[in-house]
C-alpha cells in the first residue's frame, strides 16, 4: 500500500504501457519484474520489457490543444515524406483513422496513436508510431507525446517552438510552480518512495475501494486501517507570510510545539504568495489553521565559542535562537482550482449521471392553498463529495479561506502567463 512512483498508464492493442516520471525507474522496473514473475506462475502469458519509445514532449497550458493542432498541420504540409502523411488513429483492438480536428474532442485521460500513413500496418509502422496522451500534472490542459527518438520528435518540437507567442520552453521550476498550485505532490520530494501511503499523502481519490473490498489491491489491510483510524501525519498546503524552504519545522500557535515539517516550497504567481507542501499531525490538518514556521539562520561561528556552537548544532532546527518565526496558514487542496478540458461528449455523459437538485430553495406550499394530501416540496441536497485532493475534472466550490480568496483576487492576471507555456 505504499507509493513507489507516479506514472501514466495507457492501453494499446496488445500491451499495457507505463510512462513513469523517471525519478526511480530502477525500483519501478524491479517491482514490475517481480510482479510479472508472480503473474506468470498462474499460467498467464505475460512479459515485461523496456519500451523503445524513449522520447517525450510535455505540452502544458490552456492553449496546448490549439498549438499541437497547428504543429501537426505544419508537419502534414511539409515536404518530408516521413512526416507529411501522419495519421491519427484510435488505440482500440480495431484501430480507425480519425481526423486531426478530433484533438479538441479528446476527453482528458485518453490516448491516440500518431502513425505515419505511408508506412502501412507492418512492424516498421508500429515501431515508428507515437502516442498522444491528453494528461498532465499541472492542473491545466496538456498533452504528452511519447515516441521513439528520431526525426519525428525533432520536427514536432521545432514546429511547436515556431509558434513562439504561444509556445515557449519552460524548465522544471515552472512545472513545479504549477504543480504546487494544483496541489499535486512530487515523488522524491513530497513523497519518499516506498514510505508513504496514499492516505497519508492526501491521495485517497486515487484508490479504488471496490478493489480494496475485494482484496484485489496490495496493502488493502493497511489502507483500510488508515482510512478508519487516520494516519499519524497528513499532507497539507500552506500559505507562507515570508521565507521558507524544505526541511523547516512547523510549530503550533501559540504553544510552539513541533507538529510537522515542510517538504517543498515555491512562489505562486496566481496567489502572489509563497506556498508550501508539508506533513502535519491530523489534528492540525484543518483549513484556516494558523501555525508558525521556524526558519533557522546560519550560525555566526566566527564570533561564537566552540561550546555554544555544539549546543546550537545539537538543538537542530528547533533551536530557540538564530532563527526566524514565519506565520503560515493551512489551506485546502488544491490551492488553485483545476482547469481540465471537458468536451461536449464528456459533458453529456456527466450530465446523465448527476442527480437532480433545484437551483434555489423551494418554499413549501401553504396549508390553506394546497390540496388535501399534498406534501411540501423541499430542496434536495446531495451529500456526496470527491475524496482527497480533488484530482478529477470537478472544480471545487463552496467557501474558501479569507486569506486564500484575497491572494487569488490579487493574482488573477498572472495565471495565464505561466500556464500558457
């Protein structure tokens, strides 16, 4: 029941392909190899091998669909025969060619195959095919293009960068800022591989409780125990009123007792504030809970006695001197609502599953004007709510902390500048 890595999983005609983050690829390969050996003992014909698709392009932002469509059109109109006949097709058992305009109608968490049209259905065409995944870890619309390293990926990257007003290269720091605003953890920083459960990391929405009840998930006993009793620490988001960095201890306010530790920080352009991810005790993992962050300073060893230096080093991050206390407030996840695409077909499917609820309260009928035996109609209220950090395409509603609303209103104009790249 422990988290090893985060990955995108997509199905092809005869395989299940996994696109990992690459932080702990060796551990993931060892785990999957042992699992395949376990499955083969049951008689299933399963094999595990490294994929030949070793190149990936991450295109994230609200205009990523338009930029990718324009780049594919440029490649189709080029003179290079290797890319001028690109075709999109489904990844079903019987693949069908689809027009390029279908990119805007792709549901989130779906995939299409990008195949050279002139290569035919042979092995070479399958080896050169790329996959277009509409996924991302920024809380915005985005695509991941996975293909073998070669001319296709180079020309696609060049075509995307030619659209310079919309597409610009971004580094890991930009991705980290959007990830922090979306309330998504990063394995290796916020989640130590093999030591944190989804319940402790506030990722309960990723668990399929039907599989847990059927004992079809590894670690279902520990997960059920933590769901019932609660973990010792829980991942939360913080709004900092000053500096802060990874490793800073959190103190209760006003008693100044240690309650947790910060795992990662970043500046949020949308909130115009420094935000952080941290693990705190469950009794403090509540919205609008004010706490303190202890930020230690470097010891001035040039004017201190050796005995004093040893004393403050032993005290560690909880020392009472040579530190700064920064006010912080615990907020709900995500910090900025997710903006996932919702095509017309997906909206119609979601509308059929929604329960009816009147828009406004309906006043009960007066006893004098109502017919005999009539009942007053009361507004129906749904008690169901998404679990965990809200990683699905549902926007969170309801009241929000006053400080969070103030920061969000002050930084509305900065969101599109960062997320469009």
